[in-house]
C-alpha cells in the first residue's frame, strides 16, 4: 500500500536520514520528507548538496518495491529516469541523464539523486530504499557556489519562470511510483531502453578513478543490462563500472582516441 504522507520540515541536516529512520521503524512506501533547507545536504560519494531555503526541492521518498535483492541497485537508474521525465513535464525542457542518475539540461546539472537502501539481507517485507532528490528549482546563477556557477542550472534559469516547489514534488513522486510499478510488473528492460534514449555520456570519452585509485580513460558504451556503465578503454578492454565519479574527458589528446 502506498501512502501520500508528507513530513514537511523547515530545516534538517538531511532528509535522507529522517526518511531512513522512519522507514526503519516501519513507515510505509510513499511517505516523503520535504525540507525547506538542509544544513548537511548529502550528495553521492561524500559530496555536499547545497540546500538554501526557497530555491530547491529537497525531498526523500520511501520506496518498498517488490523486487528481488539483486534488482535493488536498479532503483537508482529507475529513479533518474522518472525524475527526468517529471522535470521535462514541469518545465517543457529536455533533460538528459548522466550515469548513474544525475539530471542535466543544456550541459549543466539540474538535479542529483542519492538512493540509499537498507541492508539487503533484510526480509523482503521489511526491505526499503530511500530516494533522495535534490532539484535546483528557483535558483539564480548567483545562488550557486562560485565553483558551480558554470556547472549547475535550475528550472528557473532554463525557462525564466518561477515554480511552486510542492508542484514539482507532486510530478516527481507520481512518475517515480509509475516507473517503479512498471519495473515490478514488466521488468527492467523498458526502463533501460528509455534511459538509454536520454544518456548524455553515450559515445563520449570519460575518465574515472578505478577502485584501485588509477585514473582510467575510455569511451562510454552506456549502461549494460543490469545498469553498470560499460566503458571501453583505448586498448579495447571493456570496464564495467559499478559506482564512481565519472567526468567527461573531451580534452584528451587526439592521439589517444582510436
Ligand atoms: C548528488 O548529486 O550527488 C546527489 C544529490 C542528492 C541531494 C538530495 S537533496 C534531498 C536528499 N537529502 C540529501 O541529503 N541528499 C538528497
């Protein structure tokens, strides 16, 4: 059963933590925590998500999809696709996906998602994930830290309009649960096909830091059937990336490009 319960908070360290604690105590799927601002907004890989009041949507949604344990990591890509579609619906502007689930528009980041699962050894009826979504909604360029001003965008910057953050949330939530229901009923293939249509990295030269700390360059071949990013290096070896910070490496010397 899905609830549409929402906890509105004026300020919190991070909505993901609040939602995680609620879900651990049995709170139902569908429940969301929305904060006006976050003091310690968290991004992937230990980064900070700047969360000033009135500028963005900062929400964490509890999901409990009936999926096998091995399918839980695919919630990440599913959420990215759902939120990208929701933001396109709200703004009328095309959104692209940067693996695993950043949302970009016109080459700049508009939304980040941090999905955190409970221990996957939990019994299936207790299993949950928290989908933490940060959308730059009404931010002006000057609202971003100086190092982000050329990398980040917002719905307002993209369209010149102001948005009701609650209305953005409603679109996001509806599409998230629609895509999760599709996953449960029909599997991951259709979601992946749609995801690949919005893949902003496909065919691009990338660099990333391997688990052993080495910087590797390669060309993106997009996500494989279970959502890992496939990258072919210049020796022709394909790497399957599970997680990490992927950056575009457009400026690699031409001699490195086969
Ligand atoms: C990223 O881009 O690395 C992910 C950013 C996720 C930010 C959202 S804001 C709501 C939720 N609470 C958090 O602390 N993080 C997520």
